């Protein structure tokens, strides 16, 4: 079993990633760091606590991460996030409130401690902005070589972005942090829109969840239907909604779902060139040994059907 830390901005597809990680026999989920992104950090942390209870995993601790990017003190949530994920982050569905609290230790310190404790056995899996990992790297640069694997949902290499034509939501929230992580962290895999937009879930699958008659099946179906409806209304995709965050969790432990391109990547941090926040290969490092990979192809049918069997 791999030790895994999820860094979530819960968020509907983050909620799916959480359920998937808990259900996967190869994953030992040791903690969740709460990020801002789809909602405020305080809201995403509470969502994770509530969902952990629903999933029967009340022993997994939740830690607060950053509340805003490194370079701004802007706490606001992008309006489109509320349209896609609902005002409460989970499709405006009432998930029973957990009686547990967020842990006192900071998420940044938790990540640093876990890196020293588990080293190569640790998978760090962010599905929101990369602020928390950048802050951890700034506090303890040694974690760059300690953490065994970093697999993240974010970025877009071969397809347009979903915030601007060049930028994806998670990376665009904190380009400086993302660039630091891309450049410093060893063994990093980017699972971006190139592959996640091919993994679509439909109301056929959510109807099957509802039909299980369980509380988890019903609430997850309601949450996911909100997301599928939003994809339709916002004309993102009429066929279904993308399994962005769960795909990243899946490929971290089953890399054969994807094909990757070896590439030293960077994130554009120049605010004046119009591509601020773009994920792209570093031209100056094209001949250097690579430390990062970008997913470019996915066996989407196999992943979606395995995902469905797990829920
Ligand atoms: C990513 O942005 C967030 O809204 C989703 O949860 C996902 O992590 C997709 O661009
Ligand atoms: Ca997310």
C-alpha cells in the first residue's frame, strides 16, 4: 500500500477523488490538506470532513492549508467555480455535518513531517492550486527529493485551458507556486485537461449509484448530477462531466491508464505576456534529464468503467 496525502479544494470532482482513494486497496490515505480554489479553504475543509464521515473514514485527519495564493491576498472564489460546484462546493447538496474538527497542526507542517517519515513510499496528490506544496518547499527544501511521487491534477499541454485558452484552473490560481513545484519537485506527473477531459461520467452511472439505496450512493449521485447539469448549461460538454481529480488519483497507483511525455515543464510567471499561468515545456531544459512527465493519452473507457466499479 502507498501512503497518500490528498490536497483537495473540495469541490465535486475532489469529492469523487476522495471516495476513489478510500475505496482503492493500494492506497492508505494518511491525511487531507484543505486548499482554497473551488471554494474557501474553510469550506473545502468542512466538505472533506463531512465526506469522510459519509464514506466511513472518520479516522483520516484534515489539515488547513493556505487560504490564498502566495503572491496575492485575494480570498475570493472564482464565480464560475460556484456555477460548476455549487455555492457550498458539493452541488448544494446537504451532506450531514461532521462533528469532527480540523486538526491543529498546519497542513504545510503535516506534509513536511510525512515527507521525512515516509520518503519514497509517500505519494502527494494535489487536486487544487499548488500553494501548499510551494510553501512546504520554501520551509523545507529537502522534501523535493524526499517525497517519492507527486501526481497532480492541473495544467493543459495539448488542448486549450478552461480559464483562458492557455490556462487551467488549478495552475492559474497560483502560477508562481505551480512553477516552483514543477521545477523543484522530483518525479512529478501532470495529469491535465489533455487526459481528464476525455474521462466523462454520465447520469447513467449516477442512476446506478442512486439505485444502491445507500446514503453514500444517493448523496454522491445528487452531487454528481449537479456537476453534469453544469457541464451542460455552461456548454463545457453535453455528453457528461469530467473525472479530473479521480483520474489523477488512479494514475498515481495505476500508471498504465495513461501515456506520458517526458518533459521538463515550467509555468509561465510573466504577467505581461498574456500566457501567465500556462504549463509548457522548458525550452532551456530540453536536453536535460527530465524530472516531470505530462499525461497525453488515457485509456478512458477502462478508467471510467473501473471507476464506476469502485463507487
Ligand atoms: C480542476 O479545477 C477544479 O475546479 C476541479 O476540481 C479540478 O481540480 C479542473 O480544471
Ligand atoms: Ca479540484
